[in-house]
C-alpha cells in the first residue's frame, strides 16, 4: 500500500509543481481620475502625487490657450498618467464672457470639465468673436440685472449659449448653469483666493505651493509656455 501511495504521489508531482500563472498587474492610469478640489478647481491625476501642479487660468487668455495646445497632452502622457504629477486647474476669470464660459465648463462637474475646457480653448477665436457684439447699451443693462441673471444675458447676447448648444450642452442645461448662484459664488471665491496669493495674471503656475517664474527679483517673469514649465516639473521630480 505504501508503495502505491508513493507511486501516485510521484505521478501527481509534475501537475502540482506548475502553479497557475498570474495575470500581470496593469499600471494605474491616473489621467482617468478627475475630482473637484476644496479650493474650487478640478484636479486630474493622483491626489498623492509627489509633484502637485496648479494653474490659474482663463478661458479667454491666449497664453493659456497656447499652453493647453502645446503641453496638456504631453503633461498627461508623460507625468500625470503614471501618478508622479497631479494637475489642478483653477479659474481666474478676467471678464464677463470668460465667467459665462467657465460656468458652462463646470456645468456637469468633474466628468466633463477638462473636455469642455479643451473645447473652449480649441475654439477660442470663434466664441470670443461674439463678445464684440456686446454694445454700450448691453453694458448698461448688465448693471441693473440681478447677479444670477448677468451671465445668462452675456451668453445670449454674445452667442455663447448657441455656440455650446451645437457642442453638447443643451439650452435648458446651459441656462441652469448660467444662473446657478452657488456655482457663481464658487468661481467668485476662487478669484478672491487668487488675489490673496497675489496672482494677478494668467497663466500662473504653482508647483507644490511655490509660484513658478523665470529669473529672480526684479528680473523675474511669469512662465507662459509648456517649454518654460516642463523643466521645472522635471527638477521637482528629482
């Protein structure tokens, strides 16, 4: 009997010696993680990233548009995806059409925010052209409107509401967001917080809480391009 058991064990041994292969663990793609932040912005990437990049930007700012065009995809692919860098966009509104566009970009929260920011930057000359149609009479009318009706009026007069209606934001939904007082207050508070940090232009970038500039003292100048910013990210990652 003992010999039979030993023989069976020997026959079974090869099968027991080959454990099933485990599937390779796929690295996390942090570009799929987008969330609102307590400061009012939207962050894409790993919230525990070593390097936290914050941009104060405006949808009507040509330098911000150029940064987005030249650097946003590279930033996501080379730094955000692997979890080393997170990127947060905080709106620093500069004018009425900018404010209206920001409300529409924020309209459906984190899931669509960066897609809509991309849309507004890519089409900036088109939708901004309508702002030139605002007349002196329109400016006077704006002074008498309740705060929660100002941006609906601007969007209608400048054609921004019709513009976004052809790009996935239904008129009824756009109206809801343009008169959303809580959202208006949130964007206004972001502007106030930026002023407290002495942010007075766009784009302004912070890395781990430190404003990024080229040069020092009287020779300091703001970073305006991806070519200027990327070396700062590389240095922060060392």
